[in-house]
C-alpha cells in the first residue's frame, strides 16, 4: 500500500508564470527554432543535409521556457545532445538489424552516460533515438550526425538563448556553464 501512496504526490503545482515570462519564452523558442529551421530548409535542403531534428523542440522548452532548470544549462544542453548523438549512432552501427535493441540501448545508455557526465538533458534521449530510427539521411551521416545537425543546431539555439534570455531585466541565463 505504501508503494501506491507515493503516487499521490507531495507538493502542489507551481504557480502560473507571468505574461512577460510567457512572451520571452515564446520569442526565444520562435527565434531559436526559426534559425535552425531556416538553415535546414533554405541553406541545406538542396544538399540533402539534415539540420532540424525533433529533439530540438523539447530542448526549446527547456532553454527558453525553463531557463533556471539545471537540465537547461549549456553544459547539459550541449553535452547531453552530443553524448547522446554519439551513443545513438554507435547503437545503430552495432545493431542495424535489431532496431528494437538499438533503440532501447541508445536511450538507456544515453541516460546513464548523461548522468555520469553531469550532462542530463531529457531531449538527449530523443537525440539518441533519432540516430537509430531516423531516415536514411540520418543513417548516412554516421558520426557526423553528432556535429551536423546536433552540434551545429544546438550551438545556434544556445546563441539565441544567450541573447534572448538576457534581454529582460528579470531573466538571466545561464545559471552555470560547468
């Protein structure tokens, strides 16, 4: 019975954020994703390269909307994505014919390594999974996937976060680098 009691929760939901906080989170996400999407659809599309990956959407929530969270800090954001990308590619290369195994190993090993390296960033799990279940374009990149789209896209989004999150007086980003 005690096991189920834990599922009741122990605190109340946090209060709503201000309209200003909503605006700055929206603006950061719009500009950050726009910058990466513009590169993807206008600069790289003819070359068949990839720049925009789904896990960047979840990262945008953290680095523009939850800027005080330890999971949103540059070390976690960049490190989590890069570590997870390399792990995802490795799992795909080791088990290309066993995608169920490659997928589950990619996510679980990425979580373990992010914990061990103090780079836990939840969208990193998706970055690892994308390396396994992604398109042929992603698979052909191999370990370059960690640099482009993951590293380059994350760097663009981080630069936007540094600029946008520090415009208002009541916001400051990052909380820490290392």
